[in-house]
């Protein structure tokens, strides 16, 4: 080890990004590009009767109009989300049902408006409700320990409440973009796209398009955020590929509009949750019963399981978890930062605050009393569970001690002031399968290649530091190459698993390189190695933990909630690059503020689409919403989890943060609010 | 319909022919290959497309290219000179004031334009005393940059970067 890991390091892609020269998917120098604009369904459920394209085809500059009848046939139609233009069925409003390809974006967009589509419309249903007749449990209820109903009836304190979180959209700043070029002679497709995993795009799309993996190259060196929505290919990638096959030899550019980003690139399902906590008089939990509901699309199976967070968070002798799916005529929900954990932890941590009030116990003390020595879901040992240390350190930094628990009694001028806290957790995920190639270029300089993705996480830099220590050299002697499926295979940037998975592979490859080539290798010496299994030993559970502390101010006249101060303390194993990790944790906390106070996709049940489909009506925090906020971490290392001693940091910041704010709003106002977001209308009792 | 127009971008003069429907942003990106102004919303709601036109910050997605004949535009790519990065760019790197980097060129142009506006004495919504020159408090910086969204949530570090650059006297 040379000590690169742990050294605060500026991003290696920093100059490219501040000068605007880092190329995102749309911005590569394509020769002679053409532009695609989709035709979208204007009904929510039914069939296309007629598709008249002649007016569009006659526009000067239009090269092709794709419809469900003339689009290239797909070789594999097993994934309905990606089965595009293969039939007349409409399953959700805004579904892609055609496309215009033209020489300019203006012509493509105008010509698309000339396509006349007739439908046989059927009734639709887009409203999530817990008594929906078609609801079904995703799995059998997970029962751990003693009978939960008995424990609840024996409990001295019972918290029994309903919670909900709204539909939310990832809305990365870079709208999803896919540029496809079909080389007919070589029978090869190049897809320059914004993705969290170039190889996962190949794995999914090659069979769909009837191609061998080597016939598809995915290029994605810089990605403008994803938050899960770019973790798998979506309909726009398939559309660009089909478009490319219709006009071989041309680069077909398709950048989705911001509005389309609220349709077919994934989103977080709304959740409805019923939580029952049973406890002794001192707040010690005896029962946790967590039931949740999310919606599922006719063209997808993704499930936002909010109840599973309660499996391992706190000790209790009896526990039952069940998640129900409600099939609706909606686009497919998909990953959004901490899927399941973020909405589930909102409910659990607000319920814990209610229990603290009911038991007359300080909220921090309540969590200390319920910290499980082993993983309650499995009986496993923890590799490292330091929630208690995070709670103590967070309380110290924030100045939590001697907090007056009484709600609604502190005023600063017109403002009501309160403080709140919540725990955070996120499971450690290491995905086996990544390979890395180490090459000595001569003169002690090395190139390290793997098909990883940097979606803003800092992977370009983090993997440089890991490579440097693994090879025993200084970081400036390492050139990273990532973001391309022509590089050695890599797993996806998702589930906070990227650094763990790719870093472990680089460490393994570097060890193999030194075994094969020694400390003084020839120029050109090269080794490819990787990790084929998760090194976590049987009988262990690994997870990250944290604690959020928040001060809020609530204006009783306007219902406005401000967050003047917020602190997060996390246990995430060894921190590879303090500079970028702090940014990731802060970014998660900002998204927690956003979840608590701003974000809500309003789906109109009459028409089936999201009305708040732009950045004026879908609210996310702006500069003025984020005040004094900081994130820090414990001095930590978890070498049972990864050889670097690190665990994931990408998602834990959003987990629990919305609950901490809701709990602070209770402390400020006395209003216990269990349904997000906490907008002024909600605060004013609408 | 098409029109001919002249644009100076990052010091380079261009004569282009554009569809009259083409926005200034699309002219920069599609016609001139400029990668610094980004398309985040195309509706003036996110600020990613911000450039400096005659030293003022402008959202290029909100106006048509034909309305900018003869304009002189500086994007984030044109800020760095022979002696390296613009101090605002260096401050963004030093403070890790970005993650994915997509909003970053717009944030940087907006921050430079904002410092000039404040130096000129333009008040903002949070300026207490309209008779006095506004002082660059954190609240002033946040208010004046609230037209530039960052979904990665780098706001704390962006404010730190703007303060660093302002203290270095680069307004």
C-alpha cells in the first residue's frame, strides 16, 4: 500500500468537466448524424387501430417513419418493457408507438406531429390503493421469531399507523440519450448511451436484437447522473437501435426530452405502508409488523419493496414483513436511489420517533436500546455494525444532548423551530463477475481497464487510487480506462456496489499481475484478473449504517419548512477518497431533503400520465433550499466485506434523511405527518 | 425557413445557416459542436445551458439562434486561458463542487455572471438594504444561483467554490 486510499484527491476527470469538454452520450463527434423523435401513445390502455404516416413521410428531410408494423422484428420478446414496436397494444400513456428519423431535430419533431394514430381505447386504472382487488403478495410473508400478533397484543406500547411515499422520478440532469449506428456490412451496432453499466446493456440488448455480444459495443465514458434510472437499458435504447437498423450507416441520435423522462425510463413507485411496533414500557421493541404496497406495470416486474428494511434494522423477538404488488396501467417502475430502503426507512424511522414519544425516551436512546448484537433476520454476525457509534458521534456534532422533547414550544420570531433524527442503513453489496486488465506501459506507468461507469460517483478517481495501492505505485502513474463494453466485463453501478465490485477485481488482478510479472515487469506485460465470488464469509451480514440529525424551521403562516442545519455521520468502511465520498453522502442527504419536502409525481387518474413532467412542476431542491449541511464518517475498515476495507456509500445518504426531517417537523409543530412530501399545503392542514 | 447568422463562440467566429426553429442551444451543440452548454430541460428550468453572452448569463435553450446574429458567446470551454483554468473552474475542482458534471459548465458560467451582477450592485430577493452594495453572504450566493439545478446535490460545495473564487477577486 502506498497510501493513495484515504488521501483526499481531486477528480481525475475534473478539468474535463469544469471546461465542459467531457463528452456525454450526445456529444461525441458523430459523422453525418440524423435525429430521432418518438411517437407516443395518447391513450393509456387499448390497441392502435390506424397509423397514418404519409404526411410525415412527405416532409422534406424525413428519412424513415417507424411504426409497430414496419419496425425491425426483435429476436427476443421476453422482456415486455423492451419489446418495442412489435404489436398494436398500448399498456400505458406515453408508450413509444413509433418514431420519425430526419436530417435535423426540428424536422423530426415536426414530422412526428403529423403522424395520425387511431385507437381502440379501453378503460384504465392508475391509482395505487391497498384494497385494490388485483393486489397480490410478492412473496409469502417473512416471519421471523415469535408470533407477531401475540407479541403486539402483549405489548405495553403499540404504534399502529399508516405511512405513504409518493411516486418519484430520478430526473438526472442529463436526460437519457442513445446514439446508435448500424454498420450493415460488418453486422455491428455501436450504441453510445448514458448507462450505469455498459456490459449490462450488451447482455440485455444483444439477444433482443438477435446479435452476438461481440456485434454490439456500448460506449459511455461520462454519464450525467442516473440514480438508478440508467442502471438498465430502457425503451429509448431499443428505439435508437431499431432506428439505426432502419437507416444503416447513419448515427441515429435520440436524446429524450425532459418530459419523456417522466414516462419510460423508470421511476420510484408510490408506496403505502402499514407499520405496527410493539414495545415494553421502556421502549424495547418486542414486535415489528411491516406491510407495504407498491405498483407494478403490465410491462415490468420491478417491485419497490419497502417492508424488507425492517428485517435487520432493530432487535425484536417477533417480526413479520410482507410486500404486496398492485398491477396498474402504468409505465414500469424501476430503481431509484435506495429502492425499498428509502421509502421503508421513512416509515420505520417516523414510527420509531412515535415510539420514543410514547415511551418518553429520547429518540437516540431508543435506538441504542434496540441495537441488535446479531443480524435479527438471519442470526448472522455483523462484519461491523457501528450504528451506536454513528448515533453518539452525530449527537455530539449536532449538539443533541439536553434536547427538550416537548413539541411545538420553540419559536424564533414567527418561525417554529424543532430538531429530529433518524438512523440510516444500506446493505453491503458486492457483485461478482468484474474483470480488470492491468498493463505495464513501461517506465513504471500502468493502464488499468475495466468496463465500470462513473455516473458522478467519482469512480474514475476512486479506481485510480485503488489501482495505485494495489500495484504499489503513485496514482499519477495509473491511467484508468472505463465506460466501454470493449473493456473487460464489469458489473453495474448500482446498489452501492460499484467500488466494492470493481475495486475487488482490480486488487485481484494486480495481485495476479505481480505474481506473473514481478515488481519490475517488461513494458507491455499484461494480466487480466477478477473476482468470481463474493468474499463475504458464510454466517456474516455486512451493511453500512448512519445517523441523520436535522434542525427545521416551520412558518405557521405559510407552511414553509426550512432546513437550516443537517448533519450525517456514517459507518461505510474505509473511505477510498474522502473528497468524493463526502460529496456522495451530501448528495444523498440533499435527495433526502428533496424526498421529505419537494418531490411528488402527480399522476392524473383520468389520463394516466404524470402531470408534473418538467423541472418547473416536479420540484427538487435548488441552491436556496440547502443551507448548513455536512457529512462525516467513522474511522473504519471492513476487510471482511472487501479487500479495500470499504463498503458502499452511494445510497445510504438518502436512507432515513426524510424521516429525520419529518421527525423534526413534529418537534417544531406537534404535527405528526406520515405522508410525503411535507408541502406547505400539508403543513397548513389541507 | 433558414437564416444565415454570424456567431462568435469562445473567441472563434462562425457563419452558419440554421432552421429558424433552432434554439441558440441547439445551434451551439448541433451546428458548432460545442459541448459545454448542456441540454437538461430545454425549457429554461434547470440552467444547464447557461453561457455568457456579452458578459451576461443567458439560458441558451430559451431563445432562437436567429435572434442572436452577431452575438459573442463564451461557454465554459472558453473560460480557461493560456495560463490555465479560470479561477472559478479551479475552485469547482478544489471544492469538489460537482459530481456527474452535467450541470457544471452552466453553474460555472452562472456563478461568474452572478458575481459580476453583485459587483454591479444589483440586489436579489434576499438583499436587505437596497441602497447598499450587496455583500456576498451564503444566502446571497444561494439565491442568485437558484436558477441552476444540481440533481447530484453538490450545492454546499458549489457555494464554497463560489466563495473561494470571489475571495480571489475574480468577479
